[in-house]
C-alpha cells in the first residue's frame, strides 16, 4: 500500500525531465557500462533529442485539446533509425576514399560497410543516419553548402487543388489521376495477412510472414511517394509560383498559400501569414465566375454549378482557380506591405 501511494505521488509530482538531465545521466550510465564504446556518445545524445521532441509534441497536443498520443517505447523491433550528428564522430562517410569503385561508411563498433551509392553527394556531409526498412538498410545524409542550380523563369503560375478522385487538379484543367495503389495491391496484401494470421506466435515462419506483409505495405508507400515527387517536380519546373491549399482537417477549413517552389518565387507563406492575409476563402463553394459562395454550388464531389450565375465546371478545377487567385492576392498584398 505504501509503495502504491509513493508511486501515485511520483506520477502527480509534475517533475520536468529535460534533455540536459538525461544527457548527464547518460554519462553516468556509460561509465558503468564496460562495452559503452560500441555506440558513440553523440549518437546516443541524438536519440535523447528525438525523445525530447516526441514528448514536447505530446504536451503541445495535450494543451491544444487534441488527441495526445503518448510516445510509445521503441524496442529492438521498432527502433529503426540511428543518427550521428557530426561526420567523423562515431561515423565516417566515404571512409575508404582510395577505393576506386566502391563507397564505404565506417560505423563505430561495426567497421567499414559497403554502400550502394545511387547518386553523387553534393556539398559537405553534416549528419549521417542509418535507417532500417524491413530487411534493408539505408544511409541518409544531410549536407551543407550544397550548390544551388536555379531554374530558368517559366513565365507561368498555377493553382493546385488536392482531390480524391484526382490526386491533383490545376487551374488550367489538368488532372493527375489517383492510381489507388493500395486497392490494386489488396488481393496480394490480403493473402499475405491471412498467411500471417495462421502462423504460430514467436516462430520463425511468423517473422517471415510479417516481413512479407511489411514489404507489401512499403511497396504501396513507395509507389505513392514516387508519384507525388514526380508530379511536384513537374509543377516546379513549369511554373514560377504555385498556389496550394492549406487543408485544416479540424473543421475542414481551406486556406490559400503561395508556395515558393522555385528560386525567385514570392514567399507568401510567411510574410502574408504574419500580416493576416492567409485567410479562409471557401475555395470549394466559391464560384470562379461571379464569386458567389454557397454549399449548394457543389451538388456532388465532381460537379460545380453556381446557383446564381449558372457557371458550371469540374469542382476541382473551379477550386484550383480560386486558390490561384487567392495566392496572387497574397503575393501582391505582401509585396506591397
């Protein structure tokens, strides 16, 4: 009983544990660990920083009244990324530069590991992370002093509406389809999940089946990411300014933002937002022809029909035109300010 009371008092003491406190404890822990050199001190500090950020986000969500989502302990099966904040402190990129054809990374406690480098590294390596995805391992680099290659002016602007039936719709009427990769892989994924459900807990076969399910999900995620990256790159190359919607899920409010995806494009998201110009514009219900706003203007997901002036259009195209106009207004107002 006494122990239970003490635990309750400890839980309600509201004691704040800072990153500095944990870092000091880490020094003491390493002093009593005879094999502490298998990890660099800076990489363990980087993990503590990630933990601090996770709890800071948790308490921010609590204060905001959102679903907080308490940070979950990550055991060996969930902890997938290790970061070294400085190249040369516990980790060294291109650790065998004299090798004529192969790149190596040296990891403290492991040694030199060959890397299949898919493209040249630009700039100076600053931080190095090793990430596990299933049975594959990746080295992630962040670099300083990366040479900038400005794009030539395109002489065009565009508004973009994110949709469901179409991934992206522009104000010019271009639709980028939504391939629904998950639905296309549903049969394979269902077979893999049924096979997983039949395996005995703790067995080698269960681990293999779980790895297969995870691989199916990763394939879908990579297909989605590839399509999004290629679409974004094409928009960036062809336009000087891209106006996109800022979708706030809570209350489903849409706001316009001008996004500076090209060198020289105007930074409306920042200057405009500070001056109160990033305001709700009701892009789905506003008529691009007369400006009338009403829910009745959108009788279905795909159709826009203004009840005032009779203007009809694809609903996403109409919204994209409104987003572009709002982005241009943000640009003009903030430039004047």
